[in-house]
C-alpha cells in the first residue's frame, strides 16, 4: 500500500474548490506526495490528467481536452476542470463562476482589472504570463470564504448559502473589495525569481503590506469607503494590542494567531509609509520602498524582512527600525504604547 506523505507547503490552500456548474478548481500543491518521505531536493512532480468528455482543463492559461501532462513544481498551482470557458480580458484570464450573484461577478470583472492597473502604475508591470483569475462558489451551509495568490494566479472561493442576501449589504461589498485589493496586491510582491518574503513567522511583511496597500487603494479608488477603512484600522489596532499582550508577533504563526500578521502588519506598514513620506517631503512612499526592495532581492540580497528592514532604515531612521524590531521580536508590557510610538513625529 502507498502511504502518501504530503509535502509541507508554505500556504495551506484547499485542495478542491467546487464551481456551481459542477466544475472544480484543483490545487495541485496538495497532491504532491512521495512514497515514503520527500527528500528536500524533490521539486519536480509529474502530473497527468484524463479529462472527461465535454469538459476541459485549464493549466497555465492553456485549455486542454482529452488528456494532458506537465511537470509541476514549488508550491504548485490551481487548475480548472469543467465546462466553463475562460474569458480573456486585457489584464487577466478569468474563470468566474456563473452562479455567483451578479454584483460579485460585476465587481470581479470591473474591480480586479481596476486594482491591477492601480498597483501596476505604482509597482510596475507583472513579469511573465497574464494572470488567471479563478472565482468559485458553492451554495452550501457554511460561512467561509478563501482567497489566495500563487505565481500568476489569483483565486477566491465562497462557501456560503446567503451570498444573494449579503451582496445587498454595503459593509459586505466593502469587505469584498478590500479582499480583492489584498489579493491583487500580493501579485505585485514578487520578483522575477519568486516571492520577496520569507518565513511564515515574518508574515507581517507581506500580509501587512497587502492590507496597507488595500487600504490605500480603497481610499483612492473608492472614496466612499473612507469610514469603513478608518473603522477597520481602529479594529486592527485593538486586535493587535490584545494579541501582543499574550505573545510576540514572531510567535503568532506557531500559536495559531496568524491574523495578527494582518492587523499588526498593516500598522507597521502604515507607520513606515508615513515616515518615508515625511523624510522625503512626499517624494517617496511605501511603493518606492517596495520597488527598491524588489531590486535588491533581484540583485542577490536575501528575500525577507532582514533586507526589507535594512532599506527601511535607509528610507527612514534607525530609530523606527529598532521600534519595529521591538514590536516583532519581544514580549511587550504595553503593546498599545509601543504601537503609538511607531509613528515618530506625528
Ligand atoms: Zn494575504
């Protein structure tokens, strides 16, 4: 008997996301398995698929029928199998569940390209092939939704039965736009050699950045969301303060408190952004910093927070970096005070 040993993945995406017409999105990263133990240098996975008659398979933006095979690697990717035809637009190849409420379908086809243009103007064009957007919907008794990105892929799944009602609620629409903006921002956090961020206990770097960029995009593109954004940042601060009274930010990944990387992470990036703008008299901002961070990694510097914080020091001050490190690495007696001090010279 074969006992599949699953390869450890830096992200834990669901293996299957059903579409309401019977199609399914499969995350291949969950299928990588070795007979006994996976050696560290194993990174080529031969995958072959037989495709049912009348259906097709989408791999890397290409459509196949009958059967096909390919070599998969790294964190894997999402592939679609079903009857839905992909639609190619100027910015993405889209496979949007036709069972999703019209409001969400419209938002996906209008807001995602708009957000891509917005981030592209600030962070540069994506390298490689046009990304594929997968959006699936299962009308089931549950209350979850998940989104994520992989190289050149962005995907979201809704697993709930009252989406028709929810879309009438402005707060839900704002949340969804924020969720889209966050995922789109992740697409721009890569260099031509892969992700710019490192270990999962440093996730304040990419999750915090994606959330701060989401806030900026919402305020710029959808000014009516201002109250929502302000209120959300207030809640983030409460969440971060509460979490950091119990553990350090570095420990959050192992302690099941991953949410702190979003909330505390946004506050860190907001402080950095303010400080960069102040020091450069408004000539530079968080985007200038990330563009140079990408360049540094492409020039051979290590990806992750060490390289990032060295740049933050150049763009702002040693004092800010000391404060950020204190927030990330140490157990704080008064997290609220430490957070308030992040923004130097308000
Ligand atoms: Zn994220």
